[in-house]
């Protein structure tokens, strides 16, 4: 297929996905995979996606636990977590899920950090004025691996 035709196909596909309101970003795909995995796996809490635009929370459990879901494909760190502007140390969620995708966006792994583990392992991004978590062996060995099951 010539490059020009491939580009035209991509543009048309993007237009159609916008018309159908299908979000297609690494983040939305990772959130969907994580929520789906939790909901179909016995022993894990059932999750419900948060409303679009909810700050620092992407899902919640039936027990009221708040989850922030950070998806990485090729990145070496998660997206940012912005502190509360008035109370910098306010707890923003109970759990962080780190979803790692393969290059074809299939699910590689899901790791979970509690709020206290997040505070212990996060780093501060001065430029963004927010926290992030490095995708490192140190972090992944201290996180609870949800998928694949050990």
C-alpha cells in the first residue's frame, strides 16, 4: 500500500472514531483493560469507571476505594498526579494501578500501589509541579502484581 493511501486511511479512521466517540489513546485503552480485568477476575474488587474529567481518579470500587490508573507503553515513567492545590499532602486515591502495554497495546502487566506505597516510591516533577512513578525494577518489585497472576 502506498504511503499516501495509508495516511488517508489513518485520517478517515480517526474521523470515524471521533464520530462514534471512541477514545483511542494509550490511557483510555489501559483504563479499559484494567477495569475489565478487575471485573472478570474472582477475588478482585469490581470497578466502575469514573466520570470523564474526574481529577486523579479513574475508577472506584463498590466499597468506595478510589483508583488512579496510569498506563505506559514505551515510557519510563507514569503520567503525573497533581496534588490538591490547598492541601498538598491530601490523600487523592487509595490505589494506583500501573498498566503496562505491549507495543501492539495488548496487556503486559498490571501492578498496584497503595497510597502509602505510592508516597514512598513517587518522584516529584519540578516542571509539571506533580508526582510521577518511575517504571523501574525497584517500583515493580514493591508493587503488588495483579496481572499476570504470580
